[in-house]
C-alpha cells in the first residue's frame, strides 16, 4: 500500500509515472484528496525548495519535480471543489516587454503554485499596458516581473511608472527578478522586493502576504 511519504519521495525524485500510480492507490484507499496534496505532493516540493536554494538540486531536476507534482494534481483536482484549497494570495507574473526568456519565470510559477498561490501567467514580452490591464482584470495581491536582459530591465521601471500613473500602484506589491536584477536596482525603480531565485521569491511573497 502506497504512503504519503512515498508520494513526497516521488516528487523529490521526479518519478512522473510512478506518482500517478501512487496517488491513484491513495485515492482508491479513501485518503482525503487535500491530505494527499498537502502531505504528499506539496510536502515533496517543500523538500525540493531548500535543496534548490542551497545548490543541491539543479533546474532540470526542479522542473521534473514540479512536473511530477502537477501530474499528481491532475488526478486530484477533479475530486475537490475550488473552495477546498485556500489560496495564499493571487500573483500575476510576466516577462517584460522585449524579453522572451521564460525558464526562470516558469520555475517561479511552479514553485508559487506548489506553495498555495493562485498564479496568472501573462507569458513573455509583456508590454506595460498589458500589465496594467491584467492588474485591472485580475486584481492581484502581487505583480511579478522577470527580465533576463540588460536591454529590457528598464521595462520594469516603465511598467511601475505606468501602474502608478493608472492609480494602481498602492493596491499591489511588486516583486522583480532575473539574472541582471539586483536589490539596488529594485530600490531605485521603487519595486517592493527583489529575489535572486524562485525559492526566495516565494518566501518574499509569504512575508508580503502576512505583513
Ligand atoms: Co538568452 N541571454 N538571449 N536565451 N540566455 C542570456 C540571459 C545571456 C546572459 C547569455 C549570455 O550572453 N551570457 C544574455 C544576456 C546578456 C545581457 O543582457 N547582459 C542573453 C542574450 C544576449 C540573448 C539574446 C539577445 C541572444 C541573441 O539572440 N543574440 C536573445 C534574446 C531574445 C529575447 O529575449 N528577446 C536570447 C535568447 C535566448 C533563448 C531563446 C535561446 C533562450 C531562452 C529560452 C527560454 O527562456 N524559453 C536563452 C537562454 C536559455 C539563456 C541563458 C543561457 C539561460 C537563461 C535561463 O533560462 N536560466 C542565459 C545565460 C544565463 O543566464 N546564464 C541567457 C535558467 C533560469 C532558471 O534562470 O532565468 O536566471 P533565470 O531565473 C532564475 C533567477 O533569475 C530568478 O529565479 C529563477 C530561478 O531561480 N528569477 C526571478 C527569474 N525571474 C524572476 C522573477 C522574480 C523572482 C526571481 O520575481 C518576479
């Protein structure tokens, strides 16, 4: 008989096929789907996050773990109603205008979702006005911007200015990240936070949501 620990280990090891069989066994045994999510799948991602942060796991392995978690979620989502999983908060995330890099952004999204956030992925090459429209439409708690190019990082500045001009700045927290971004740059452009990797970005959001 599969255990919740087996599911966590599967997520950690990125065992995509095995996780489906294990989760199905637990469902068939009558284990509460929310328990399988929290104490199996998310528990596994909670082990992954610090290992990634400390450099003991690398990007491809983290992607495999996140994919494994999502495979398990696919079986469980139909069994629960929306209200059963309380969201920690809503975040919209996009890579700024002119920039097509999305691996780091996607990693961040997987981490945020696995840690209980509702995420709206705007995609890549997102113009200032598209961030503004998304804030109006989705009313997020946090806006996240990613940039990998020194030629596009100033788009974060113009996006913040546009959000301010539209009177939306006070309603949201803004976090930024990406290879060329620094804490100093974040302060210069008036972002609320910067983090150098996906794990610390989730921790940053946790702090913002409880502040
Ligand atoms: Co490009 N690229 N690239 N590239 N690329 C870099 C960024 C570069 C540093 C390579 C180099 O020259 N050494 C360089 C930028 C130089 C600079 O600006 N100073 C560069 C260049 C020049 C270019 C092109 C201009 C090349 C060309 O066409 N002449 C071109 C630009 C295209 C465009 O965007 N308009 C280009 C294209 C591409 C590919 C399409 C081939 C591909 C992107 C594929 C994709 O993303 N789907 C690509 C790749 C893969 C890279 C490198 C090799 C790897 C980036 C990556 O995915 N890293 C990169 C070199 C490098 O960074 N060492 C490079 C893995 C990823 C997990 O890390 O994205 O840093 P990263 O995300 C981290 C953190 O930064 C942070 O958390 C993530 C995980 O911990 N983070 C956030 C990221 N976003 C965050 C947001 C947050 C918080 C944290 O809050 C919201």
